[in-house]
């Protein structure tokens, strides 16, 4: 089983006991305001999402890691890789993304987890390019992307919801471990 340790975090596959804390994160309107149409997810929708994330691990050899705080064992959220099938124009691409509970914001956890996931993508999985997609206006996510060394590549429109998206990218030659 793949696990990545950073100074403060453990990135790992999903356990059954992760469902309730991830559902709490997904039920927070502040957390979800930049994701999809901004709707919160309930326990059942979170369970379905975790199941899809685990299936992607099996099918692609990568996926979204559960992010656990080493000091407390708390689930902070997720960070990792996925295929952004909702945006066909960028395919074939692999996207790095993250979602943390609000109590974990502003402490550098998102950048730390995302950097570990990006290193995993480029060095362990042999990907030569990774993208990240943010709604225009989601400054916090774009700040993490900048910290990863990603650069804005182009803007487009969400094919379902119609709001503007900004695509960031980094390739292996630009990455600093």
C-alpha cells in the first residue's frame, strides 16, 4: 500500500473510518464554495466519492490520498491525482487537487500535501506533466498552485456550470523536489 510521509502529514489510501470526517468536510459550504456548483455533499455522496477515488487507484495506479495529521491522527481531507474527465478539452491530462477541512486552512497543509502528491506523480508514477484546475477567483487554490511551481496556461469555461476556469500546469523539467 502506498503511503507518503511529510514532516507533518501522512498521505495514504482510504479507510472506512475516514467516511464521517470527510463527509463533515464535504458538508461545509465554505469548503465547497469553489467546487462544482458549490453544493455540499452528504454522507452517501461522500461514500460514493471515496469509492470512485479508490477505483481510480485500482484503474490508474494513482488517486486521491486521504491526508492525515501525523501529530493527532485526524483526517484533514485529501490531496492527490485524478483524471479530470469533467473537462474533456484538457484530456489526456492528470490533475492534482486537494480539499481540506476549514480548521486546517492557513497552516501550509495543502501546500505540503500537494507538493508530496506532485512529487509522487512526477517521480514515482513517471508522469511528465500535471495540471491543476481552479475556478477564477479561488485565490487560495491558485496560491497553492504557484507554490508548487505551476503556471497559468489558459482559461476556459466549465462545460456544465458555465463559470470561468483557469488551468495551471507544470512539467517534469520545471519541478523542484
